[in-house]
C-alpha cells in the first residue's frame, strides 16, 4: 500500500512539473558579422575578376556564399548589390547587408596589376598558378 502511494506521488510530481525547453542562442559579435560580410564581398570580387562576365559571376558567387551560411550559428542577412563597376584592371562594388540589428554597407575596390601569368597542371591534376 505504501509503495503504491509513493508511485502515485512520483507520477503526479512529474505530471505537475513544468516543461523545460532548450533554447539555442545565436551569438556572433558585431565585428564578426562585419568581417564575414567583407570577406564574402572581397572573395566575390577576386572570383569575378577571373571570369568572362564579372558582374554576373560576382552575383552568383555571393548568392552561393549566402546559401552556405548556417542560420543556427549566425544571423544570415539579406543583401542587395547597390552597384558593381568593371574597368580594365579594377573592380569595385557596394553591397548593403540587412542584419536583424540594422544595415551595413560594404564597399570594396580591387585593383590588380598582373605582370606575368603562367598556368600548368601538376601531376595529380591540381592547377598550378605560379607566376
């Protein structure tokens, strides 16, 4: 009888106990968000500078990079390419990122002087970009 009463009390205490849930907090510093945004724009321009159509190559690269960001780790911003300029040896762009906490504009100017370029293939099929 006593064991039956204890069992009923245990079951009742679990039924009355409040339900706990696990909350995952995404925390990324303001500075780190700026670094990620800037990194994506710079790498996009570098990639675009090697393509036949730099404007569309930049847009595609940025879209692919944004798709790889994980919402469970950080705030994934929306973005808008405000402008991209292509000249003989220079690329520049301005991209506006819209984070949960506000807007952040990244403006990058990339200029390169290629003195000499040599391409080849290593024995394992890895491109050799030594110049």
